[in-house]
C-alpha cells in the first residue's frame, strides 16, 4: 500500500497534543475551585478539596501572599482502569491579600471535602465614625444619613 503525503498530518498531531495539554492544565486549575466573599467583618475563602487527606493540606502566608497546597494520592495501582479522570498530585492556589486583611488571625477548618478560611478584616480597614467640630466648638458625631 502506498503512503500518500499529507502536509497537514503533523500539524493535526501537534494541534491535538497542544489541545490535550491545555485540557489537562484546565483540569488541574479546576482541581481546587475557590469562592471568596465578605461576610460582616471578615472575608471567607472556601475551596473544594474532595478526596484530600486533611493532613496533606498546607497553608502559609509569605508577605501578603496566601498559599494553599493539598495533595490527592493516586488510586490503586494493581487494577485495570476503565476510566481514570480524577486529577491526582499536588494542587496549589495563591491569593494576594490586600492591606485590609488581619494576617495574624487567619483561621482554617476542613470538613466534608471543603476547606474554609476566615480572613478577618484589619481594624484599620473597618468602617468608623469621624468626629466633626463645628465652628471651633466641641466635635460632633454625624452618622450616615444625618444632616448637620
């Protein structure tokens, strides 16, 4: 049988390889989905980490960068896999924290495959009232919605 020259065959292989690597990278990024929201006087950072051993979770703050690392081990080795889609290995997420976070009082809890970090708002970043003096007299306090 004669082989026909196909100038696009190598290009197709390259595109397929790049697409599969991009899909793998995207799966790795989705391996630690995260929500971040403010609730009163603290921020809540919530990560889904199903199948993670709590002992493998490592959280640290360096400067203003919060790093979360977790590891999901591989499945059984002595089996014939039919489907093996769950991402394994070490997962890392980094979040740069603003000046409004109290770095000394961050807490973390892990339950039911969900990691919850409580990031308190720093005292300097909390809303406060400012006293206003009128005509050189004693300072008076004005609350929101009031007219002096």
